[in-house]
C-alpha cells in the first residue's frame, strides 16, 4: 500500500475562526431529525453560578442586626449572562456547523463514484459534525496503522523496544506493510486490536481477521474518535505516548503527504502543522479504489481533526482528489459556520 504519487495543491485562503463551545445535550435536541448527520460531543459551556441559599433575589443584602438603613439608591445587581442565552448560542453554532458540513459534503462529493464520509472537530471549541456513509462500513486500508500504533502504545506505553520503535517509524512514516504486520501481531492480532478499540470507544470498527489488518472496517465518526485518543489530553494514552504518535504522523514521507493536509492553511509553527495517516487500496474484486485520510490540520491558527473515508473510486488519483476536496470543504464549512 505504497504510492509514488504526490498531489500539488494551491494555497487556500484561511476561513474564519471558531469561537463557540458545544453543549452536546441541547445541540442534540435541536438537531433531532437531521438524517445521516450526527453530533460530535464537545466541551460544555460555563453556566453562571446561582445565588446561594438565603440571598435576596434583588441583589441587595439584608442589613446586619441592629444596623440602621440609610437613605439612598439601592445597590445595582451585577449583570449575569443568561444561562439560556449561552446555551442557545452554543446550540445555534453547532446546528450551523452540522448543516454546513452536510452541505459541503453534498457539493464536494457530488461526483463520487461510491461512498464518501467525513467527520471534523475543532479542538478549541468542541464544535464538530460527521456526515455521509450512513450504515456503510469502510475498509480502512493503511489508516489502520495509526490504530495499531495507538493499541501498541496503550499496551506498552511509550516504553517500546528498539525493534518496535523501528517498526513503528516504518509503519507510520513510510506505510510499511511488513512492519504493520509485525506490530499487529504484537498487539494480539484482530482480538487485541478489537479490545483496544473498545477501550478507545470505537464502537463501529472491526479488525480484519486472519492477518488481513488492512480490511478492518470502520466509519468516519470512529476514526475521529481515534484521532481524539491521539490528540486530546483526556485520552487512554499517556502524554508521552500521544506525543510519540503525533511526531510520527507529522513526518510522513513526501510522496504520501496528500489527503487531509489539503485543508491545512499553512499557518502552523514548526511544531504545529498537519499530522496524518493515509490509506489506499485497489480492491481485487472490481479494481475500484479505497482512498482514506485522517489527521490534524492547522486551519487559520486553529487545530482541527478531520477524517475522510471513500470507496468505489475509479482511479487512485480520482480518489485522492475527492478526499482532498471533501476535507477542504468540510473544514471550511465547520469554521465558517461556527463563527457566523
């Protein structure tokens, strides 16, 4: 599953930034009924602290016993933001983002020969959405190598053997299949990978059997959950393990740096730029291509996780172009809608 093809992309104008936070329960209630579009859980917004028991509702305190009240205007209560208004703003931002991502996929994926699905999440605000591929299981091809690495790090921490480190570098940076097979065996094969994925919260991912790890099946939403394991602090992986995985995903071979990196606006610092893993596979049954890309991009100064999965592509290059177009459109839609 290697490639010598490299895609050259034009620099895109960065969109606006995301500022709103997601309040999942309310956003889910507002978006009930949007078929094929699902919410990505995020961080709750801050709710104003209620008055303590016994405090006057007017905002003025009772005088101390024996004290004489003086004439004059009463103290003006400090203005407190309405909890309802805060919730409504967060829910509205989420609703806009979810609808915008669905529209972006419909446009960018209009000419797809098969299925295509996308999931995106702004790490700072928690606003995110996934769309497309409802009920469809995508073959992972080589994006499963990021999953194998996460399972290995969960099992051993960052204390890998020298051989495992050599294999991990080859597996992620060069997409080496022999290294992937060795590390797949090291985590316990299909059963071991399934166990790790249960711990990661990947409920729609099933490891390929009989050594066919590239035929693991998954969804874009599950791949976004995997990215959160690798890139978020609240993770089953410790900080050193996450940093190690991120480092390898940021050093992908130049002939494999296509995919979600197209959505990177090029404004990251030397230690904050795109990090990804791609997968590509020609199906033996019909010759059609599976083209997938998952990772983190820096978009207008904000970190965004994005996963794009596709199958049924007539050519490898056509699939790459589709995945890149969907990644760009979805990230643009997410960030723009969240700040409208």
